């Protein structure tokens, strides 16, 4: 999966975490922030440069959303 695809997937998972009636409280900005927090944790745990670079690219793609 490309970093761009992974970024969209993570964002979407957080965005649709709650039923539609609750998305007013948990919206776009919050979903993006949650995805960034998750990726930051993966970057910290990356055990080699390939994974570290991959998750850095995913983070950049999330920030573009």
C-alpha cells in the first residue's frame, strides 16, 4: 500500500469510527489528529529505516488531507 493510500485509510477509519449523528462532535480535524498520533507512535517503534521512512511519508500525506 502506498503512503498516500495508507494515510487515507487511517483517516477514514477514525472518521467513521462513530455513527453519523456523532460526527459533528468527532469530525475532520479530530480524525486527522488521531491518525497523526497513531502514525507518530509507529514512527517511534519503527525498527529500521525502511519502516521509519514509510511512516514518515504516511504522516506527510495525512498532513496534506
